[in-house]
C-alpha cells in the first residue's frame, strides 16, 4: 500500500498543548483537579452555558446523562441507528432498550416525522407514560445525534418531547461549535454530550463533557458525582480539607477526566474558532471541486444550521451502490484514507442477536451502502483537497463507464 498522502484525520496540536501538559506533569497533581475546573470554565464561557462536567469519554457522557435521567429496566429510548454503537450501548447498559427511528436522506439526522410516526403507531399514552403496544415497556426519552457536526432538527424534537413528557439527551460527539437556528449546540435545558476523542474537532486524547444551559446545581452535582463512583467528595476535597471520609451516594461510574487531559483541552477550546473556520474552509473546497459531479452528492447543510464539519460524507449515486468498497480501496491505493460513517447499529453482530426482531430502516441502510467520508481536518490545504476530489472523480468516472 502506498504511503498515505492524506490520512483520515490529524489532530490540531502544537507546542502550546505540549507545554500545558508538561506543566501539569511537572506539578504535584495529575488526576482530576484545578486544570479540569479551568477546562470546564472555558467550555462554559465558549458555549455560554451554566453547567459543564468533564468526563473520560463521549460514551461516559451519554451513560452518565442517561443514569441521571433515571433510565433503567423497562424503559425505551428513541434514537438513530446511523451512529457509533456507543449511542445505543449507553442505553443498553442502563438495562433499557434502544428503539430506532429512520433518518433524513439529506442530513443523515434522525427524522422528526419518523419519530412522530413511530410514537403514533407503536405506543399508547397511559397514565404512566407512553407504553409500547408490543413490548409493554415505556418510552422515556429521545437521544438525537448531530451527525457529522450538522445539528438535528432540535426545535421539532423538543416540541415532540414536550408533548409526550419525554426527556432529551443530545449526542453531540461531532458537534462542538455547531449552531442550530442561532443557538450553539450545548445551549439546551437538558444534557448535551460532547466527545473529545482523538479525531474529534477538539481533543483531549480521550475525553468528553456533559453541558447544560442551566444553573441547576443539583443536576451538576449529580452528574459530577456519577462521574466519580457516586462519591460525596472528590479527591481534592478529601485531601485538602477536613477528614478524608466520604460516602457513596449513587451507583456511579469511574469516568472522571484527568488534569493531564484537561491541559490539552484548555488549549484546544481556545483554538475552536480557528478549528471551525479551517474545517469549514476544507468543506467549501470539497464542495467547489466536487460541484457538478453527477455521480456524487455532497453534504447538504440547512440554511439555519452551522455545521461543525466533523465529517465530509459524500454519497455515491444509487447506480454506483455496489462500488462503494472498491472506491475506498482505490482511494487508499492513491494515498487517500477515507472512512465510512456509520455502519448502522443493527448491522453489528451483537445487535443482530440482541434485538429479537428484524430491524428495517430503509433510509439508514441505503445511505450506508453509498456513503464515503472524505478526510477532513484543519491541516488540509487547498491542493490536498483538490487532489482528493480529483482522484475521487477519476475513480468514479471509470466505475460509471463500466
Ligand atoms: C456519534 C458518536 N457518539 C458517541 C461517540 C463516543 O465518543 P467517545 O469515543 O468519546 O466515547 C462517538 C465516537 O466516535 C460518536 O461518533
């Protein structure tokens, strides 16, 4: 295989991050402490929100948010199968059941019309809530994912959730910096979960954060305790003040972020405006170089959305459907490393046996069979993007003529 000319993703890290991490390593405190607090303060300021709790991953952010919402056995949570498996696994780890609504064909996001349809056809409103006619479990909440950095239709989703008394937890793993109808993703009265995994728009290596636009100290306290075993006092409080005793108040997780990771985050969050501009510039170049190519559909961003451009997902024309994997192999041979987002959750072997009935999601399945995620990261320059776009066009041309 040729040396990769254009890898899938490269983090946007320089000596500033290295300096901050070294400072923490040279200090006396490397686990959760003042650096995490500083990181949370900066994210709150950046998003203009009241609550931010740093955790060890985006997955942990989802698990903790669902735990604090009280999700448990006998519950169902409506989400999308066009996501990374951890969205659905977080629900399953609560003893609850994910149920899927299909997605919009242009944005890849959960389709509010399909949510309505599912609720209308499969649930009935009882005194105890929306009960599934089939499983007798109760639908408790909606977990939308902002696919690729483009916000889901939150206004409508909020309206549906309000009408049926459902909670919302947002999977915003891709969406730090995204804006929906003038509001930054994160500025919500319910938990919004970010991921800072290594390929995300901003990274702490591994990491995540739960944010809410609320000053509800009870919520914040609970989220924080859940991230640290359910402990009544964190390590700083235990060692710096009074007696070292503590109590376990909740059945929590071990999911705290360390000061070493937070030191990375402190610099990354300050770079977010630049990262966002550079990613959007790369996307605009792809749009330009792929314009007018009949066999490819480039991403559609709705006029009232600003996308964080975590992904640049292109769709092959249905007539090239069977060629997707070959196109990926050809791109790799030319030194370009694309990816696929996402293998639908119900396609994985665990879920095939976990769900007792066959799941059919026609839009999800169709888009997956035709999707290729092109490399997108701040360090890509115009000629890299032109090379990737031209190479893709060349490969598609040949396939189209066969
Ligand atoms: C949509 C989505 N949700 C959740 C996650 C989980 O984030 P993390 O890897 O930080 O646990 C990811 C990670 O790639 C993701 O893409």
